[in-house]
C-alpha cells in the first residue's frame, strides 16, 4: 500500500475521471432473493454520498447488484451499467426470444413459459438487457487510456471476478496514470505488481462510502 487515506481523499477531490465498481456488499437481496428494506435505506444513503462526491466528474459505475436500488439514488443512470441484470425486468426462462419485458407481461409469447427476472440467476440469461449500456461503458473506458483515472473496487470480493475485479486490476496495470482503491470486508488484497499504485483496506464498502470514502475508525 503506497498511499494513505488522506492521499486517496485528495486524489478523489482532484480526479476528473473516476471508475467505480460496486460489488455484492451493496446488494440488498439475500441469497433467497428477498429484499432487505433496512439495508436498502443504508445503501441508498451510501449511493447519495457517492453522487455528491462525484459531482460533475466524468464517471462510470459498473455494478454487480441486480436490485435496481442504485437507480433510485442521485447517481446518473446513463453512467451506470449492470451486467448481472435487473430484478425490475423480465425475460423468458429459456431466453427463446432474446427479449426483455416490463412487468406488465407474464408469459413468453413464443413458448408460453412464465417470465422470470432478467438476471444472471435466470436459467438462460438474456444479456440483451444490458449490452447497449455495456457498449457505452467500453467506449467510455477507451477514452480513459493514458489519462489520469481513479478506480474503486467497492466490495466485489469473489463475485464475478472476470467482470469487475480482474479487469479493474488490468486497467490499473496498463495505465500508468491509474490508481486503484480496493475496499472489501473480507478480500481486499492487491496483486503485488499493483502495490505502488493502489490503496486497499479491509473494511465494509457500504460504510466506507457512506462515511465519505474514508474509514471512520482511524482517520
Ligand atoms: Zn420462451
């Protein structure tokens, strides 16, 4: 760890481009898919602190959450991509028509099966739900090449590492002007080759965010 928390706060204040990855620690759905209202209140507060900190910066957010809570926050929906899907949209469980439906419809027009939420948990995930926004995200990333960028991995842990954790490490590695901040309550390790570009902390990422992107205990 090359940086301390105050240097990271300074970097955030001065950053023009910020990439934020949001992981499982922010999810308000439990393993059975139940929505946790109490946690939602806390996470929404954290998102709104994030929105305030980001202000007019050029940012993009990649979230692994499927609970759609982020869209109720003050963050700009046009700058958010959710590759794991959305519980607010529906699809055929077999994905036979590759279509995404709103909640008005109950069955697939092709096979007649009852529709299921359009998330990675669907038997056959219809990826058309996020691909257009994914295109916008990768185009945005292209424009960060060799530019100063501050990258956060907030609470992604072991979930879908090929979507968030590993690509964020790769971007940090190849861009000399990139810094990575990894906050995770269980797995906050940083690969050795990124040690002098990174800051990491074993800490709950929602708390970190809600506190204004700093660990409260030992400021
Ligand atoms: Zn079908």
